[in-house]
C-alpha cells in the first residue's frame, strides 16, 4: 500500500507530526536514518517521501545521517519517487554557503560573509571583514538551531577564541565570518512555507541568545550568551509569536526560491537592520513549530503538513503505472 514515508533522525521533532497523521488517518512509516543498509539493486516502496533530515543531526550523535540520507534520496529520485525536500533541498540544509549562493540568484540579500577553514584563515577573514562592517559573528557552515554563533566586536577577541580551548569548530570544518546585523529591536522573523506556499510568519525574541529552534524540545536549556554581550532579562512576552496578517514583498521571492530548489516545506529567517534593510540568513528545510505560539494564533503547522502530504499521496496513488502508459 502506498504511504507517507518520513525520513528523519530525531523522534522528538516527529511526535507532533505523528499526532497529525493519526488525526487524519493517514498511512505512514518512519525511516530513522542514523544507520541503515541500502541495497541499490532494490526498488523503493510506493508513496510519498518527506525528508526531515537536519543539519544539526551531529549534535544528537548522528554524525553521518545527512550523508546517508543524500544517498537514499538519490536512490529514490532515480526510481522517480515523489520526494518532498529532495537532494537539492538537503544540500541547502547542510551548507550555509550553498544557501547564500542560491538565495543570491533570486536577488535575496544575505549578510556579507567569508568562509574559512583553519584558525589562521578565520582570523584573516575577520581582519578583512571588520574594516568595513565593524562587529561580526562567527557561525558554522553546517549547524542548525543557531548553534556555534558568537558575536565579536574586534579581531583580537576572535583570535583569542579560535586559538583557545573553547573554540567550537563546524562539523564540516568550515566557519563563516559574517557581518553583524544590528536590529533596532531584538527579534528576527521566521517565515514558514508548506507546499511552496506561505503559511505564516513568526516573530522570535532574540534577547536571550542565538539558539532559535522553535520546537518545544529546544526550549529547555537554550539560553546562550554571545561573546562580549550580557544577556537581557527574560521578557514576560512569549519568545515566539505568530504575526497576524503578515505581508511583505519578500514572500514572493522566497516562494520562487523554494520552488526552484526542490523545497516543499521550510522556514526561512530574516533580520531587518536599523535602516530597514532586510537580510536573509538561514533556510531550514527541516522546519519545526512552536506549539504555544500556534495555540495562541489558532493554527497548526504540523496539521497543515499532514494535510499537504496526504494530498500528495493521493496524487501518487492516482498516477498510472509506467507499464500502463508505455
């Protein structure tokens, strides 16, 4: 029987989706790709395949899950299976460099960034960047959840960090040195898409630090003090709040970008500086939702995903077999 196949490596992030599948009585199976065995001469099962592999899998002990998933997706695509968030989407999920290059093709501005491997080159990148932008941040090329983001106001602070024992290297060895976008208020905006269509935008309070994963499981122990900064007192307002009737020209640009890059479901984050200029800095093809924010707004991202995957499954089920149309 055709079913929805969910490819992932984190049970906690899939639990809300399981509940949505049960609500709509949708047939599904999970492919937990931390380890596995792939017979390349075999044929994949029928159905729809939803890729939820995460760039942060290594933080949960699943170091090679994205690489294995890339192979599985190639196998599925070679057999013409319907894949939501395909091989190209996975490539963007695990590389900020790839994200920024792809976004620029659609006229979408990203922060000025220099990629570097090795302490000497990271310091050289900071020297090159700091002269024109002032403060800067470092981030991992392959990360997720904002992990590894640190703010520096001078090159010496960065050099002390990368040559010290606290340096946290990216799992792929590539560190980005990026201009620091100073927002007039401490928040970023995350825009959610399902089926390439806009779902909603959420305002995220950044006063507690840079780890911005909206999933409920990320809300414990996620306070991170950036280098050289003092964390602000906890705000009584919710950290995640869905923006009612959000409209912005960037939505159309994001939609075109998503559709051209094999992305069916995603969250894209941007920040606006003191001049009102918008910078897009992260594409999350393994997107999650905050239940408290959704409950307040009366929406459900996972229910919307389940309905979308159900509609895609019906399309696949109705598709004529190749032998019937040969």
